[in-house]
């Protein structure tokens, strides 16, 4: 499959129009970031893609047949289960012998192999986030959705979590769509960036980033022109 498309997506909550009509495409096996002003409807759009809420109008095409995994701003781990069992719970639909091997592989890649038996209350904040990301990747979804999954932590930890995302993504190169309010995060991770307007949201612009992800540096000036253009659009 070359990718996924949405056409004419609209959403209102009562009299509040949130999404005015969005046409967008998402390349398969790539990372697309959605940015825009706070409250413009980014999370609403992500939830429509996932089928958590229904659009009032428009078509989601092949999104309808896709399997999703979701990583939220909060880890949302099950506190009574061990780290290993949190991942195994997400893999409950897999019944063959590969289930535990897959869980172990993603746990190890997240640097948590030594904490397989530890429960979430025993883990640090950064470890919980790594476990949450590993769990999302371990589920064999077609599309990985991330809603502000790197925010609300200090800069050092945020970069560590984003580097883990890149490591896990290279394992299977899944289609990933992430919502972020941070332009630097989008420039660090994404292959393409979609810019939404203020509410009611419409698509203002889209950018492709040709610089290889592994050669990017967080906060560097290598993408300064694109950064300035993104800020100009978001703040206009």
C-alpha cells in the first residue's frame, strides 16, 4: 500500500466547529507529524483516524481497514501488571509461540530487559514512558498513533524518548502519525509535517523533510528555514 487518505473530514461538538474540512494523505511506512495552534483540533483528528470518535462528514478510505496502536501523553499502563505483562496484554490476540519473543524483544530494545518483573509503580517516569512506547510498537498494528507522547518531560528525557521512538520505528518501519505542539519535535522525527490552522481546523500546508533522520540534531539550525516557516504559519 502506498499510503492512506482522508477527504472532507469535518467535526463539530454541538455549536463548536472543530474541524472545517480536511483533505490529507499519509505515506505508508513513514512518520507524519501534525502541528498547529493549541486547541485547533489535532487530537480530535487523531481520534477520528483511530475510530475513537466519528467524523460528521468525509471519508477515511483505507484507514477504515487499518489496525491501530496508540501512545498517549500519559503512559496509561496497567499498574497491577509487570512490565512484561503490560506488553503481553497488548498482544493478547497473538496466541502462537512468537508472542513472548516479540514482547521480550521490544522490552529489551526499550532498555527495560532487566525490569521485566517490575510493576509500573516501581518504575521511574522515564521508564514508564519507554514501556508505554514499547507496548505500542509491540502490537502489530498497521498504523501507530502518538498524541503528545514526548511532552510534559524535561528536554533530556524528551530527546531520549524520541530517540527510542526512532530505534523502534526502524525495527518495522510502520506508518506513524504523531501530534505535537512542538515544532522542534516534528522537525526531529517526521518525514512529513502537516500544519493545521486555528479552530476550526483546515490544512494550511505540508512539508517534506529530506534530511535523513539519523543525521538530524535536536535544536540545530540545519532546518532553520523550515522551522521559521512553520512558526510563521502556526502563529499567523
